[in-house]
């Protein structure tokens, strides 16, 4: 991997659960439980998992919309997790977020040109002519037209509004962007257009991207590497082709098996997961996936916590599964949960 732009180490986020008349803390929801990974300059890392797995919480910490409970996020040797004052203000120019629902982040009474220009004004960049010119250029860059600057959000389609959201995020020319489910609220017919736009912009503006989605089919086309999250942990991370061709974690296998194949002559065995994602308030012991895992080996999987390990010597493919890596690789999977 080329030089990392972002280095995440042991990142955690715990939310307090309050109860009673005095609203005392009665427990903690451990949304992200100590994840570590790098993102190389110019790379797109896809981050997938079911809703509630902690991926959006992780993304929000990377742009410091949420304060981490522990761990570090190094961006060119500055720790986003603890930055404050001017250091944090400078980071906010370099690190931006594209949201799932651009409509909720756009003021319905503000012309889209003013919404896009907001970041420039906050950072005191350019006089009014320069601001107007940069907004016009950005509108063209995202496939809209200069005159759209004077229109209001309700005058645009869902796909166009997401283009406006992208323009807002990119107006400061950030170097690292977290895109949180940027196409999930869009019609399938316009999803591909927005995905293509993001890929083009990444090339043109030399962006580094964390692309969050609940669907492995969506991240396949935009990602260089893919990380799979389950209940606050990254359970597998690999180069895109390795992960799609030879997934090692049973959870990744299950997610992949749900993707329809557009060829009726090909068949893929569907791995149906039993039960729902357990509560992060009271996660299962050992491997958190064991109550749903079709190959769980009870006596090991429900007791010992697996950690990310390389699946083979010299490989960059990592998975956290006792039966696929490490000392218990020799165990026969017993279908104890089916
Ligand atoms: Fe399944 Fe055990 Fe691997 Fe967890 S460690 S994924 S329960 S086989």
C-alpha cells in the first residue's frame, strides 16, 4: 500500500444509556469497539455492514462530527480525535463529509449557491466575485449549471440534490472525504450516475475517500479495498477483488450471497443469517457473530474473541475468524447455529 493519508488506531465510541428520574448512566452502547486501519493517499476504502453496525458512527468520528471515546485518527500526523482550536479549523478544510440525505442538510429557504458557498465564508476565502466564480465552477464540476446557483433545493430532483451536497462538501477542495451512504436515498436509475460522478471527481481532485454503504454491490464499483463491519468491529478487510472472490469471514460470505447475479444460468448458494444483529448494549461473548454464524464452533467461538489476522503469509487480506485464521484453523466447522 502507498503512503497512508489516514491512520486509525484503536478507535472507540461508547454512548451512555440513561434511565430513572435522575437520568443516571445505566449502561453503555459500544457502537465502535477499537478499530484500526489505514487509508492510502488517493485510495477509496469501502466500509460495509448492516444498519446499526457502527459504520456511520465511525465515519462521523473521522470528520470529527462525533468525539471519539478513545483511540486516534492521524491525518498527516495531526490527530483528528483530539485536535482543537485553529488546528481543528484547518482540518475541517481538508476533511469533509457527504451525507445520505442532502435535502435535510440544505436550508429550503436558501439559494443553493449560498449553501455551497457556506464553507468558503466560514473560512474567509475569497471576495464575493471569487466566491461566486468558485461556486459556478463547482456546479459545473458536479454536472449542474451555473444558473442553478440562484435556485432553491425544492426545484431539484433527488440526484441533483445529491450533486449539490457533493458540491458543498468539495468547495473547500478537501483531501479526505467520508461519503456516508451517498446513493442509498436515490432511485436505482440515478445511483450509477452519482457513483460515476464520485469516481470522476476523485480522479480529478485527487481525493481520498471512505465510502460507507450497507450494500456490498454498491461499494464494489468504487472501492480499491473493502472493510466489513459487524457490531462495532471490522471483521474483514481486503483488496476489493480478493474480498469479492474469496471472502474469508462467514458474515462477508452471507452479505455477498445476498447480491443478485445478473445471469440466470449462474447460481450462488444463499447464506441466510439467523436472528437479528444483537444489541451493542449487551454484545455476545467471544466472537460477536457466533449466535448467527452458520459455522460457529461452540466451545471456542462463544468464548474466545477473534482478532483481525492475515489469512495467509504475505497477504494483505485480514479476517477475524477462528476457523479461517490462526490457531483454530484446523477445526472442522460444525453447523451448530442452523
Ligand atoms: Fe463464525 Fe467462529 Fe469465525 Fe466467529 S470465529 S465467524 S463464530 S467461525
